[in-house]
């Protein structure tokens, strides 16, 4: 089975012996990969749309995995059960992910692990999930098909983070890789180009951009 490098990376964050709900499962490719490549995995392939679930159902049947992957139609984590200990959400915007997790917090009572790969608002995602009583135990910055992605693994527990740690990621800051440097160096250059076009009289905006460049430069060279 062919799946993207990003999905393989997400799968690597899932522990053996987990009961997973894959929210927004699309064609259930992650679920099938997990069951076939990890030990003792069961999953719920959940989606709010019927179309993807029909494709998921066919793929699951093709691999004879009906006993290990359950298909459920529903919004967010509403399809969770008491046995699920791991939530996976990828391919959605950060605001949507936060809404899903905060919609009914009682559904998180038996969840030990949350694995997220948001398309946006990553700072806010880290902040809100930490406020829900989870701490960051693993994360990575990567690229897939020339697009930057972050994958974050949370575990139930308490931790305090600085603003920079919530923005860049506490573990990512300790393990800066080539993709981290590539992304933030390009971001600095983009900010410098924007700064050139800001009128001199717009002092507040110029100061804001200059401070952001200084902040990014400091993080890269720390």
C-alpha cells in the first residue's frame, strides 16, 4: 500500500497496542497502514462525509480488515467509544481541530494520547491541547510534496511551556532539523522583502516586522 510520507510519520507516532480513532479518515489509508504495520492495533475510521467512508469501506474490505477497523459516520470525536485511547487528526486547520477536541471534553476522559498534524494555527493548537490536560512528548517538523508539516504527539499530563516553545515546539527547538532551518530561513527572507515595501511612515508595522525577523533569527541561531 502506498501512503504519503506524512501519513507514515503520523503512523510512527502511534504506539503498539493502541485503540485509535482516526478523525477525518478520508479513505482509511492511515488505518489500514497502522493495522498492517503496528502490533495489536484497532481503529475507528471516522468521517463526517459519506463519500470518503464509502471509499474507506471498500479499501478495508480489500484488505480483509473489517474485524480491526470500524467505520463510523459522525462529526469530530462524537463517534468515539470508551475503549479508544488515541486520537489522530490530520489534514485539518488548527481552529477546526481545537473545536473538535473542545466540543465535548467528557469524550476525552479515557484518551491517553492525541496525535495532531494541523495545517494552520499550530501555536494555538499546542496551547489549547495543553490547557486540556495534555503535554507534548514528541513532535517533528518535516516537508511532504514541498509543503511544510508539523506532527505533534500529546500525552495526558501537565507541563508548562514558554511562548516560544508553544510557537516553535519544545521538542522541535531541541532537535532542529534541516526542514526547520529551511522553513524559517525562507520566512525571514520573506519578511525582509515585505519590510522593504513598507512605507517609512508606517513605523508600527516596520517595528513589528523587524521584531519578528529578530525573533526568528535568534531562534535559528540559538
